[in-house]
C-alpha cells in the first residue's frame, strides 16, 4: 500500500527553482533512500513534504489524503516526523524536556501515552535515560543525533524522515545510527532516509531514488543500485 | 545621611525596579519568540494605566482588583497588534519592524491624547494614607503591595514558562523556531501568545504605576520603556534572571546614587540636589556595562 505519494513536485526559493517535477512514492513498511550530491535538492524535498517549504506545483499525498501546502504542525499531527539536518535540538533544555516537546502533538500528548513513548525511546537509546537531566546543548554530536531521533519518535510517527543522520559522526556511531533505523523499521515505522553515505544507506534500503540537479533520475531496489554503473561512478568512486 | 532615609529610598528603588522588570520581561518574551523589538512597549504600559483608570472611574471597585481586568484587556489588544501589524511584515526585514513599532508609539500617544486629552489622570488608592512602620522607618503600604504583586507575577510567569506545555512550547519557539514547528508547535500562535502576554505584563506595570499614586498621561510610557531597554541590555538580551537583577539594580541605583552624590559634594561645602540626574544614571550604568561586558551581565544567546 502506498503511504506517501509525491507527484510532479516543483519547488523554488524566490526565483531559483530547486526541484523539477520530482515524483516518487513510499510504501508502508519500507525504507526508502533519497540519494544525491550536495545541492541536488534532497533536503528541499523532505522540508517540502514536512510543510516547512511551499511547493509551486505538484501533489503530496499521505495515507490517501492531500497534505500539500499544509503548515508543518499539521503535517506532524498527520503522522510525519522529520529529524532535520544538523539535529536542531533545543540546547538550553534538558534531554527530558526535549523529549517531552517531541510529544507535543495532541495524538501523543496525554501523560500515559507520553510515558509509554518515553519508555520506548529510552529502550532504544539507554544513554538518553542516563542523561535525561543534562542540558541538551552540552552533549556530544553523536548523543545529540540520538536525541534528535528519539525526539522525533515521541510523536509516534507513521513515517519518519531522516535528513543526513550520519553527517559528522564517528564511524562507530554511524553504524549505530543505521542499526537503530533498521530496528525502528522492524517495529513498523516507515522510513525515508536522505543520505550521502551511499554504501550503508543502500545496503539497508528496500528502494532508493537518485536526485540530481533537482530531478529524479534513477530508481531501483537498494542492492540493485549498489551495482548500478552510474551510482558506482558518481557516488562510490569506482 | 540618616539610615532610615536610606532604607526608605531603597524601598522606593525596589518599587521603581518592579515596574522596569515587568516591562523588561514582556519585551524579552516578545523578542525571544518573535525576534522583534517592540519599541512601542511603553505605550502598552500607558494604555494599561488608562485602562485601569477608566475601569476604576466607571466602576469604583478596589483598584488592585482592576489590575487583572486591565491585563486581560491589554492582552486582547496585544493579539490585535500582533495580527494586524507585526505578522504581515514578519520576515520582510528588521528595518520594517523597527519603523513599524516606532510608528506605533506615535499612533498610540496621539490616539490617547485625542480620546482622553493630554491632561494628567490619577486615582486614589484606598491605602494611600496607610503606612507600615518597621522599626524607625515608615513605608507606604502601596509600595509593599506592589513589590509583593511583582514577586507573585514573576513566580507565576516562571512556573508557566517552565512547567506548562504552552510555556515549554514558547521557550522552544524562542530557542529554535524551525525545530519547534517540527515538534508540531503552531509557531505563529506562539507569536500571538507572546505578544498578548508581554502586553498584559506591560498593563500590570502601568496599572501598578497609576495605583501607587503616579499620574497617567499619553506620554508616560516613554521613560519607563527606555529604562526597560536599558534593563534588558544590562541584564543580557533574553535573560529573565538578568532582567530581574538589572531592574532592581537600576531602580535602587537611580534613587540612592543622587543622594550619595549630594552628601559627597556636601562634604566640600557645595549644596546641590542631584535628583534631576536620576534618568542619567540608568544610561551611565548602561554604558559601563556595555564597555566591560557587551553581552550584559547574564548575557548569552537563547531563551
């Protein structure tokens, strides 16, 4: 069943068009990766889906409802959560307060539901429970990334979008992040991953789309793309 | 100088400080959430004072009970100002916001003059003749009530910001607007709320000012507003503890220092009053703080 369907999406910043007729879809339960070099329009795509940016034309449908043009807070309420590039945690709040804010949407806000979600994310990230009183801004980059993911999970999203979650992390932590993504997917969360770490991302994904200069130029199963001639040349340096 | 006189002036300073703190916290809140400097904040204090004046004159109930009504009224006016004036120009550049809020100063001052004339208004607190004796000093009861009121407001405000979902959402918006939107927070609504709350705090300052025996006129807001800006810069932009410390320091300093200087020059046989220098002292302190610590006493980014 198609969960998210993007058709003919055109997005521009002022007069500079960044996305050209981008179309793709994500089925329920999948891990889908958006590949592309810097400036290809990956972040723009997820931000537009989330409602942080407005599209010029095209349709975005989520669970059979149009969500194109809705403000971000309504998209979150509909069940899509974004872990933004650069983490964007609330630095002057404790880890726990960051997580509580993650459960702000009405559907997840009730105290008992929130405690349930807290148990869930603390099980996934035991370190966050140890650090729950610490100010988020004083944690290391890796811990902040874990917090950003955990915070996005607090709204119990049906679709989780992660924008370059491995960026700037040590190799060990990168593996940890990908492990978590896999685990989340097994627990039923559908995932849209934006990555430059092509090898890991494709190994994990059911399907992937390649964006270049704002257009979708390739689509395929994860492992197929790994051996695709173009992907090899452009992203794996082979 | 007599110790009891000094203590009395100290309390007077505390009382003046309370007014500055209430104004400064509202300004800080609006700046934190919307990143807009509301230069017309003093005019909200003025409108708050007039609101208290008219509610009192028309109803005659205890003026202290009127404060809540004046706050609600100004909160509603704040919502309108945010929706009609600031929201349409948000993101179009800082200069537009500055000129808009400067324009609002003259709009409100002239509107008040037109509606209620430029004459001074005052009301009579039922406790204006009551004073409390502590040892050898006598303190007006009104000053003590105002200090207690301010403390209660500050505690309630702090609890609201730290403990409630809405307060947390406002803090999140001021720390990172985009991340707040990603949490599902309706950030434009937080703008509206911060303006309403800031206006209500200004109304509290204005009505307390009036009840304590000060006069209201259309131009009464300018000086307290400038002092509140000084308080924010001295305390550190966005810092609530900073605003409290700076507000009290300023209130006390500008009342105590002129007397000190007077008795100091008195030692050299010069008899001269320095009370007219009161308003200068705020800016003298401001300049010293800016030279030594440009970010303010508690200054850093965030909240």
